[in-house]
């Protein structure tokens, strides 16, 4: 055949192909290279693959790589948490395909059970807002992925004696239940159901869609405890699979094992359109970002200090929650060729506010947009102590407190170590908050009264009007006097000295294991208040001097400019080079190469949970009622510490200044 005619024939063959997002058209050049017979076979194979996927989704439907990512992350979560229920949150943009991912998993898992299994190993649950939403979203998606033998052209499902599969588009499955030939049954529940009525056969797995209340999520975890006993035997196989995945990153998770992977797992598909809700907080509070993606630089640009665009914002794609058995990950519209339409979404949202771009295009809600400390990040600033505490000779100890002039509750106190030379990832002048008081992992023994620890030492909890917080047990009355408070300070400093290997008395002026003489700072408002004693009235400073501890009065007062500048000072010390931060595998810490980027100037011990909570939840001075915030005292203690400009000092040159001030 003439070459031109041959080419024309192949061009017609190429043009006759049906366009499809999952299988690109073969070009005329590709077809010519194959030759006529092989080209015809290749075109027929392509046509058959597309037709089979559409006509028989269960056996031949498409399986996206992002769905496979969910399975592998769930496998990692299970290996790290054998024998207990696990919860995997799956977020994403509109059109990311997260609902169909879970429906696909459910359809496969339900066919992989055996009728002889106990009921709790073949009972599946879902949760939706109401029956209409269940029928519209979850049930419609599950029905799409079910085997063809269950379906007829009319939309009714064939029914055998052991099955309950009547379905119609408007109402979903009859009686909110679907029982299939394998013996598996899926019960479609709603949030409105009383949690106390979740009795009866326990589920093997649970899937909640969108804004499932935290009470439902926690109740579901409890109901999965029975199935969790069944997870131990698969751990060796899961470990072997993960090792194979490490060697071959392109390996797909075995679909025949999806049913076993879902055992004792709760999945939550969620689009964060309502912002930082209580459910989002349930996953995200104190979570660690373990993987990131770079956003589209046109949609969410990132700039350098000179204002030059250097890329897109860095956004989380996998986070490990505070509770080890919970995790959250994201999938995106560009991962879904069949319905994502990423380019269309991008064009539509280009002019939208940043918050809308985040939730609609990336499925992310920000919880710190109104925080006075947006630079604070647990993965950047929080480290384990004593492991990260430098040796005594490398720095100088400071202490600050926000005492309560009236009443017998605890005083909030901080101990800070200021470095005089580099140590690890920290540099000269960096401040490490090594201890707080009260501290939840500490034990406070009040003579003749009680032992206080754990929740007794919790300063505040989230909630309250305007996010002001709720006072914790540590803000209640503690039966203690000034001698006890002084003894507690000495106890904490003896503990810190032990961590640093100090065995001799360093604070000779105050009979303390650490030398903090002249570097104790007390909030000026409470410090100046005269406290009535049995014989005379004295200030807090005078009472503490009677116990041989010498505090200086913090400068400033409660004026707005002092508080606001103090908050700005804290935020400045929290600054870090976002361009140079690298997430460390395993720990999840964001670390910095001192030769390339500057880390923060303020570090906090992981056990200082009250201060960490305050930095995350304190609403800021500008918030109405902030003076009554339950989180205020830890922030005040940090504020007055930094206002004193704590530095590493040569203590041999130090001398106490008059009028109860401090200096050198």
C-alpha cells in the first residue's frame, strides 16, 4: 500500500477512537509503528477496557493511585496499632473521589467475608447526616460498585433467601440495610440516632461521611473493640507487604486483602467546607504533619522576603493525630481523571479568598487564622526534655511566674534555660522552656492534703464563650502557703539539676540546686498587692523573701500596649525559616540545618502541655473578654519572661540591684 494512503488509514483509525480520561487516544504514529494487525488488536483492547470498566465496575472498574495510597497508609496505621480500633480520616477537595474510594473498599470487603464468620466480622456500618443524605451519597456509591449479578436493568436487585438488597435511586436500600450473598450486611445509620442505642451486633468496620460528630466517632471506636482482637494475626503479613512497598514504590495493595485491612477500622470522609469544626479539631489538634505537598503556585503562591514568587504554599497531605490510633490524609481532584476537573476548579477559584481555596481545592481548614501566635507549630517548637536539655555550663537559668494574689490556687511558673553557645539544633541566645508549674506529668504533694497529678495539674481546656477556654482543675483552690510554694520551687529546680547532672548546690544565695538568683521575675500586678498575714500585710515578693527566694518585679502593667507588644514579642521569638524546614521521618519534627536556615528562638519541652495548649488556644488580647481567658496565665508568664530580655550571663559578674530589681 502507498505510504501516504497507509498513513491516512492510520490517521482515520486514530481519529475514530473514543476520547477517555483514563486511556489516552493512540496516535497515528504509535499505530503505524505496531503495524496493521497489532494496531487493530491494541485498539480493540483499549475499547474493551473502557467498555468493561463502564459495564462491570466491580470486576473491571478503575482504581486510582490515590485510593491505593489510602490503603497503604491504613496498613501502616494498623501495623503501629495492633489489637485496637484505628480511625483513618480521608479529606480532600471537591471531586477528589473520596466517597467512591470508600464505596469501592466496602464493595470488595463485603464480598471477601464468609457466611460462617461471626456476625461482628461481617457487619458493616455507615453514618450519614440523615436517611436522604445516606441514600444520595453513600448508598448510591456502594450500589454502583456492587457486582453485576446483584443488579437488573430495572435497578432492582436480585434477591435470594439470605439477602436484603432491594434498592431504588430515590430511597436507597430498603430498611437502611444491604445483605449480600457472602453473608456480609451493611447497615446505613444516621447521626441523629441515640449513641446509647448502638447496641446489638458489633461492626467489623465503620464509615462516616462528612461532619460526623465526635461523640459518634468515639462511640464507633468503642464498638470496634471486639473486631480489633482479630487484627493480630495479620500483622506479620502487613509488615512483609510494607517492606515490599518500600522496595517497590509502584506496588499496588492486594485487593483480595482489602477486607482484612478494614477490620476494626473506622474511616471518615470529610470536606472541610465548614471550617475548623469540633470534628476537625478532633483530628487536627496537636497533630503532626508527616508529609506535605506544594500547592499550585498560581492558586496559592509562596513568596520570598523580596516578594518574588518561589513556588506554592506547603500544605499537609498526611498527619499523625495526637492519639496514635488516629490518622488523617488528603486526596485531590487532580488524582481523579473521571470527575475531578482540576483545571476547571482552579480557574473557577482563582479569585476566591484563600480560606475558600484551601477547603474547596485542597480540603483543608485552618484553625489558627485568628491566633495571636500563628508562628507556633508543635513540630517546630516542641522537643523532648531532658533529652534536649543542654548541659548546665552551656547556659543560664531564668524563672518567671504569674502569681495569684488572692486565693490559694497554684501560681503558674516557667523555668527557661538560655543558651550561651550552640547545642544540637539550638543556637546562642535560644530559650528552652524546660519546665512549667503546675505540670501534668508532675506530682505535687501537699502535706496533710492530697497528691495532685495529671488532670489535677491541667490549667485549662478548650471551649467556653468566644473560645476563652474552661478553667482546669489546677485553677481551683490548692491548700498551700508560701513555705510550701517555696519548697515546690526548690523541688522543681532539684529535678532540673538532676537532668543536667548537677550534684552540688549552685544557688548558694537561695539554697537551691540551680543558680537563678536575680533572674526570678514575677508579674507586677499581683506582686505589688499586699497580702494579709497573721501579724502584718506583705507583698508576694516580701513573703517569698522570707522563704529565701528573691523575685524581681516585671516591668510594665496591664495596659493594652504592653500586652499586645508582649504577644508580638512571643510571636517574634517563635519565627522560623519555613523554606528550610525539613520533616524528619519517624519523629515528624521539622528541623533545620544550622548552616542553611534559622530555627526558632524559643523551644518548649513536650511535657509543658499547659503552655503548649495556651499557645494553641489563647484567643489574644484583642478578643473580647480575653482578660478572663482560662489560658491567660501561661501566656502572661511567657510574656513577662521575654520582656525581661533573658540572656546568658556570667554569674560571677552578677550582683543584685536595689529595690528588688534584677540585673548584672
